[in-house]
């Protein structure tokens, strides 16, 4: 039963990662500009896409703690996970129906898809303490990220092939292939949410408060104070906020940086696929590192590699170097994410995991707002995209220094 619950929990990452790869990182930005918003100027379409991304991220910054607190009420983690998962899957599938020129509707569905994706991660992360014992946290957390890389990468590879060779699939053109890809992602996401519903059970759920919303709001206030009393958890959250900002910025700005220094978009898409498939075994490997060396040491190894990546990216000249960096990122990206989650799970009270992971995810979403602004500001102020990417180094170094002060045993 425990094994089935762990695999069912991890399969949710297999399902929802298709949204992150095919939709967020892959097709939506390009298709929005070239199909739905083709009547707008390039700068206007970029502006509105930025508004959609920022609005969805801001909503999650504001509401992640509330989602976590509500999930803690009466064993409701699965309920809220599935609610947000099916919202995201429905909105993503609905992009298939949006006609050319209807950029406002496309952007609304996309933003709601991000809300569904991000909102479901809060109770999903909190369920880690229900499916794994303390000595299994690193391996189980790594399994989730590993299956996410593999599942998201497999569907993304199929979708890319559909766009390159639409006739092989009986499709009229690349545009129809992209729209069908959005429909496939929605179905894939919903389908792999079902094992959580069927086979994952919460252990020792807290009693439900009859005044659910009022109780959740009070719990947020009380628990924010409580986070301050868990000094090591609070210190870890500060380190996490800094270094995950760097990780997310690398993910979001890598393609833009590659284009800025003269690489072809097709090569950059290939590099994205490389990262996905390298990330699958690497995340599992980092789970073993966490078992043997401890998650803190594993995270510090990953941060050291990220510091090397930033220095290399600053100086790189050739496309082969971008491919090499894609491999390096794949080696550490899933590891730093999975070990961060499992380390944090050790530092918090298990019966309030939902709320504490709400704070954790709030910081993760807030980081996604700050990091790209830092890169953009430095690049604009200096007139050099290379200096912009070098600015990310500050985030990794600061996170590394603060993480050293986290005493897990204490």
C-alpha cells in the first residue's frame, strides 16, 4: 500500500509537468505571438504575455498560504489538489477551441492554467509527509521530480514532432498541431491526477474547523508567527528564496539569453529537451545523495554546480557550450528542487504541512517575479546581456552562505 501510494503521488508530477514543458516553456509564448495576438505589434504582445504571467504568479504569492491552510483542514489536501489540477487541465484543453485573434481569451485561459498548476503544487508538496516516512523523504521527493522530467519530456517530444511533421498525424499544419498539443496536455494532466484520488490517503488529518475560511485565516496569522519560532525552518526559507530565485531565473531566461547572443530557436528547443531527459536519472541520483550524505549537502553540491554554470554562460560563444550547459542544468535542477522539498519537510510540524508548504510555495512564486527583473535591469543598464545573466550569481552565492547556517539536527 505504501509503495502504491508513493508511486501514485509521484505520477501527479508526471502529469502536471506536461503543462510546464509543452505549454509554459514551449509552445504558448510563440503561438500567442504568432497566432492569437498576430494583430498586435511584437512589443504589445510581449507586454500582454508578461501581464498574464505576472498576474498569475502574483495571485499565487497572495493565496498560496491560504490554499495550504485550507488543505490542512479536515484532511483536505487531496480535495484541493484535484480542484486546482482539474481547473488547470480544463483551461489548458480549452486553448484548443480559441480561434486566431482571440488573444484576450487565450491569455485568460493560460493565466488560469498557471493558477491551477501552481495551486495544485501546494497540497501536492504537503502530501509528501503522508506518503513517505522520514528516512524515505529524499528518495520519494526525488521520484516525483524524476517522473515529472520524464513524463513532461516524453509528451513534449511527441508534441514537437507533431509540430515538425503534422502530416504524419493527419493534421493540416503546424498551427493545428500546436492546438491539439494543448488538448493532449489537458487530458494527460487530468488522467495522471486520478492515481492520487484513488490510492493516496492522508495520515492523521487534523479535525475540520466548522468555520473553514475563518479558521484558515486565523491559522495563517498564527502560523506565520510559528514559522519565526522554528528558527531553522525560517533560515532555510530565506536561503531557499534566494537560490530558487536563481534556479527559476535560469529556467525562464535561458532561451531569451540564447537568442540574445545569436543562437537559433530550433537549437534552443533541442537543448530544452536535453535538460528534461537528463533531469530524470539525475533527480533519482540526487535522492540517493540525500539518503547517504543528507539533503543539505546535496543542495550545496547543486549550488556549486550552478555557480559554475553561471560563469560558463557568461563567457560562452558556441552552441555546443549551450548544449553542455543544458546537460549540467539537467543534472542539478531536479536534484536541488527535490532535496529542498525533502529538507524542508524535516524542519516543519507534520500536522501543519499544508500551511508551511503554502509559505514555501509562496516564496517560490515570489522568486519567479524578482529574478527575471534583476537580469533584465542589469542587462538594460549595462547594455550587455552577458552581465545580466552574471547577476544571477549573487542569488546562488547568498543562498549558499545562508544555507550553511541551517542546523538540521537542531
